[in-house]
C-alpha cells in the first residue's frame, strides 16, 4: 500500500509547485527577452512536462481523503442513511394503488 504522504498533497509540496510554476514563467520570460523562445523548445517541453505532471498530482491528491476523513464521512453517511431510506420508500409508493381515503 502506498504511503499516506504520497497520497496527501501537503503545504510543502504545494509551495514547491508554486515555485516550479514561477521558475517556469521566469524562464519563459528570459528566453523571450533574448529572442530564444522558439529556439529552446526541447528545454521548454521538459519544463512544461514536469509542471504538467506535478499539476496533475496536485489536482488528484488535493481531493484525496485521508483515512480519518474517510472514516468521518462513513459515520455521517451511516447516520443519514435511515432518513434517506425512508424518503426513498415514500417515493417508491405506487400512487394508483392508494386507497381513495388518502
């Protein structure tokens, strides 16, 4: 099973992602200032690929539930289930089978 640190996107990793994006932006601006933007496509492809990969991990991991959060969510869902089931039973009734007194 994978380590919880790998599954949760912590503040330190988020700060590294922000730094990576800023460095990418600075590199693009520097290459643009010197007129080398399109001459350095392989370098840019690598930097963009690294940033894209890390952004994907951020997007996926930031929504990951830790075991504690998952357990809390399960407890709440278990507590809400009887009311939800009762509401669904009311919806499932067949109105054409109700007595005329209703």
